[in-house]
């Protein structure tokens, strides 16, 4: 081949053509269908990475059209294809997935993937490229450290990476002609992945301390703060795992498709590591608190994981689980500080957060697509369930106010408050807020979790200030 003629271009898949990793996606897709299969992973791995990938590929189909392609690279390859250049997709992912991607894009002359025996990564990938290209030379597009073994042998190296160190190493030893910079990992992107705004829900851990009038005790306040951070890290770990399990559903969702993993803006392999580190950090902090707190943290993690895998698809049970998770936060706050949690508070929270869970599901059911059978995609609800969800939710919210009214007449209030009758004023405040959020949901103006809505809503802010003022006067 004349040196001026374009050499065949070999293109890596994971992290290069797509901003994700097919193996990780297929692993979590498999675990979503049957979590117990995780115990077979070591058995399959013992027989080699290629065998491991083949066993997963046998059980999992991935929709190539939903994968987050690197659009700038794809546009470049499309131009090369139209000019008659030979393009070859070569990947360590299983042949099944390589064929699916090649068929979807329609620009590759050949797709080469791991075959259950040979894992085409690093030097094995280079050998396969040399065998296919012969003496004609080749160009190669890749993204990872393993590709540093291939780029120096290529005529031209194409680098796709968010990491400058990979780009610099490739330039040092290879003829880098094109660089496609993936989106950099920023603090804002990490915060979006971890959903740190959801940590506001963990403020419930301070509630037992506040209602016991012991918030001024610095030691207990420090313990509550440690519990808050521990629950926050645990929750973020679960959010990452949930996003890994729900990639295909999120990519089909109008707004969730913009989440970092679904959109491919955050490296999926780093996300897996980060989820594990967050969980370890959460447990380490919990070890410095009473053992009961660690037990509740484990219960919280198990329930949220079960919710991600199965329970969110079970009608009504999903909402009960959401309400229970809020109540667990209250119990955890009491466990972290050693302050007993009032039964009145637990019953109130169960009904109150059950109502909020109904609002959340009501808004989602209203927004999601309905198929021909009337079922709502990804959930166990039907479109005509909205009326019942409204009745259940409003009834639960009003029952929480009834519990509060009964609490005002209890002996416990007389012990804690000098003017317990003033607490009656909380009833109309909470009644107004519950009625208002349900009215907004009915009008289609509630597009998010009602707790997060309250954090952003100015009227909710004033009502919280009013509630705190009432409690101060009652004290």
C-alpha cells in the first residue's frame, strides 16, 4: 500500500466508540434480572475473561441503539466510511455485542470481538490487528492504557480520552493525529452522579435530637452529624448502583437520559469503584457510632438495593418502602445519638411520608408513557390508577395531621413543652402544605420528589419557618 493511501482504521468499542463499557453494562443488566447470578461470576472468571464475557452475553441482550456513542468520533468515522476507507471494529467485548454495534452503525466492514476463548485486549488485540491488516499497516482509535501497546505500531493514532495523562503518553510514543476529548470529570459532574442534593433527606437524622430539646449538646450534635454523613455516603453509593442497574430504562426516559451514566458523561468503570468506596466510607464512619446505628444502616442499604432490583416494580409496596426509608432515617438519628424516638413521631412520619411517596409516584405515572395495554412502562401501575393514588395519598397526609393532633393531647407534650396548646397551630400549617402539593401534582406542576420540591419552594420555606416559630413559642 502506498504510504499516502489511508490505512485501514481499527476502532475500539468501550470508552472509544461508546462512552461506556459493554461488559459492565451487561453485568448489571444480568444482575437486575437475577441478582443471585453474582455468585457464578467467580466461577466464570476462573475460566478466563473471554469465557466470563461469553457467559454473560449468552444471557443478556443490549440494545445498541441506546448506547451513548461518542458522536464526534462517530461523525469522523462516517466521513471515512463514505470515502471508502476500510473500518474495523475490534473490541475485548464479546462478539455478540460487537456485531450488534456494527449492525447498528452500518459503517464497519468487519467486527471482531472476544470469542469465549481469546480476550482481545492489549497485545492479543495487536496480534489480531496485525493478522488482519497484514503488511499494509493500520491506524488505530482507542482510549485506555492497554492501547499504549497498540498505538506505537500504528501509522496514525487516534485518542479518545478525558485523561490528559493518556493523551500525553500516546503522543510520546505514537503518531497521534486526532484527539477526541471526552467530557472532563468535574466536581459538578461528580455531585450530579452522587445526587448530593438528595442528602437533604438525611436531615431527618437530626429530628429526634431537635424534638427532644437536646440539640444544644455538642457531643450528641457531632454524633448526629457523623450519622448524617454516613447515611449520605451510603445513599450516594446506592444511587450509583441504581443508575447502573437502570441504564436502559433511564435512556428511554425523557429526563433521566441526562444522568451521567446513562448519557455516558461519567466513566462507568470509575463509577463502579466509586460506589464501593462510598459504601466502605459509610461503614467506617458508622463503626464510630453505636452498634444500633450500623444495624439500621445495613437495613437501609439492603432495602434500597432491593428497591432498585425488584420492589420498585411492585404496586403500592414500592411506596410503602419509600415511606419506610424515611422512617429508618429517624430511627437512625435516634440510634446515632442515643435519644429515644417517640412512637408518635414514627407514626406521624409513616403517614406523612406515605403521602409524599404517593405524590412522587403519581407524578411519575402521569409523566411516563403508556403502552397499548394501559400499563405504565417500567412500573406495575396502570394509567387509570391515578385516581386511587390521589385518594390514598391525600388520606395518608391527613391522617398524619390527625396523629399530630392526638400527640398534642399526650402526656409527653406536657413534659417537653411549657405551652403545649400552641402546637395545635402546626395542624393547619401541615394541612395547607399537604393540600397545596397535591393540588400542584393534580395540575401537573409537580415534576420531582416532593421533598426536593420543598427545598426549592419559597412558600414551603416560609411554612417551615412558621412551624419552627410555633415550636419555639410552645417551648
